[in-house]
């Protein structure tokens, strides 16, 4: 035993790791491993690291960045899958792992479980709420269609629109299944919001459509990115994925769901012939209504007019009154004119020239006498006023303080230049001023 150990070739750690790596890779080239995805890590490098486990064991899985972008089924915790790849080792930590190239769902049950989980999460965020949905325009000018450019779906949609109401249809071609389907649908939804920058009509409504298929075939329309792109769309979206019994998450987030692509075209546009027929019918009804109203108005006017007397009867009595008043006025004017003429003739007889001359002379004499009397009265009044003025002037001069001073009196004022009228108002050591008639002023101190 000991000799055997001694004769064994000595290896370094790296040599042993390389030997184990080669042994594993030579015996386990490509494998299909079924298990449940555990912990998932997505660092900024773009690689995906996860655990693949069953009831007893765990193996590490790696998806390099290049493969991660192309995977149709992305690893999610709790999802039962079949991983296809190559087993290798990581000698830096003495671990073995599987480099995954492709992931398949382990049966329809796993796919349904993932769908329900995704649906519950998105519903919890409110992406399927009716309050967030937009009304489809009744009569759009342009319709955008996201579907495969080949196949019966696009032909059915275009044919149905041309039958009902021909208008502009813009087709954005995408793959409707496979690994690149979700990204292409997302790009189409977002791209339709930017087409007007290239002088292309921006659609008023978008139809996302494809024919029927299995759950795996329709899986691209259950992608979370597709759902969020549809939710964020400012253009209303009609979802027409599969047949009436098929249900996808895009159907739940879309503003309207159609059971088939043909039904989507019918929901997008009305029937032009029906509209024209309705308009014609409405026009006839409006015309008939107007004529009926006019007839009613005419009949009503006739009834009203029949209740009133004729115009001749209405104006007959006022006309008679006017004629009577006119006759009476003419007679009155004639009588007044004759009376005035008679009165004027009587006055003119009295206005004789010799009588007017005598009366004028008498008036001149009377005016001259009155003028003489007025002048005599004015002279007497003027003399009397002058005498009263002279008397008042003499009295005023006699009472003047200057004349009083000339008679030997003096004016005494205190230091505040106020008159001293009584000796009782004086105080000791008070200085007084004495004013005389010749304007002399003497200061006097009282002891």
C-alpha cells in the first residue's frame, strides 16, 4: 500500500484541476438537465448566473452575454426548465458547472405556472386596469399593423379594411414567434410613435396580430417587455393574437382585444357604406322634419290670421275719425281767421295819423317833465349825502388819538407794547413807555 502511494505520479493543484476538467468535459460534452431554477444573478457584465436544483442536488449554471440576449425563455426563480449546455469546471474554486446555450420549459405546466406568476405581478402593478385604457378612435385616418409581412393575417386585415372603409395602412413587419419576437414587437410599438419625424403619417390606432398556435408559439406576446411597451403606448392598441380561445398578456394590457385579426380590422374601422346610408337616412329624416315643421307653422299662421279682422276693417274706424277731425279743424281755422280779420279792421280804424301825432307829442312833454323832476331829486340827494359825509369826518377827526394827544394827553404802554388802562395793572420795577403828540417816546421805571 505504501509502495503504491510512493510510486504514484506527483501532480500540482493546477495539473489535478486540469485533469479533472478534461475528464468531465470529455465524458459530458452536451447534456440536457432538468431542474428548478433557484437563485438568479444578473450583473452589469450581461452574463447570467443561476442555480439549477432538484430535491437533493444543486448545480451552478452560467449563460454568457451573447447567448443571454438570444434566449427565448429567460431564467426566473421557481421555473422548471430543461437546460441544454456543456458541463465544465471552474478550477479557481474547484467547482463544476453547466454552460447553458438554450433553455426549454419542462412541459406545459411549467409554462402555465410562469404565465400565472407574471400575470399576477403585472396585475399588481395596475397594468391591466380598465382605467388606464384609451378609447379606440371611431374613424381613424391611418392604421398601423404589427405582424408578419407574409401569411394570411396581414392579407385578411388589409382586405377587411378595404371592404369596410379604405384608408392608409402602415405595416411594421416582425417575427411573430421565436427568440427575437418580443424585441421586434417592442421596437415596432415604440417606432410607430416616431414615424411622423420621417414625414410618415403617425397611426391613430395600432393592431398587433398573428394567427393561432400553441402556448409556446404565442409566448412572445406574454413577454413582460411587450406588455410594458403596450401599456406606455400613447397610440391605442388592438390585440388580435391567435384564436378566440387563446389568451396572452398583451390581450390584457391592450386597449381592446379582438378574437381574430379579421375581427380587429372590423373593430378598427366602421363600414363606409353603412355610414353613408345612415347619413342619407338622417338627411332625409332632417328634411322631412323641416318640412313638417314648416307645414305646422303655416297652418298655425293661418289659424292665427283667421282670428283677426281684415286690415280694411282695422283701419276703417280710425280713418273716419281722422276725416272728422280734419273737417272740424278746417272749419275752426276758417272761423278764427274771419274773427281775426274783423278785429284787425276795427283796430286799424282807430289808428288815425293825426291821433297818433297828438299822442306822441303828449308823451314827449310828459317824458321831459319827468326828466326835470328826476334831476332835481338827484341833486337834492347828492347835497344831503355830502353834508352827512362832512359831519361824520369831523366827528372822526375829533375822536382821533392824535387830536387827543395834542390836547395834552399821552399814551402809556408796557414792555409788551400793550396799552396801560389802569394803574391797578402796574407792578413794581416795571418799565413803561410814554408816547406824546410830537412822536416823542420816554421810558419810565415804576418803583
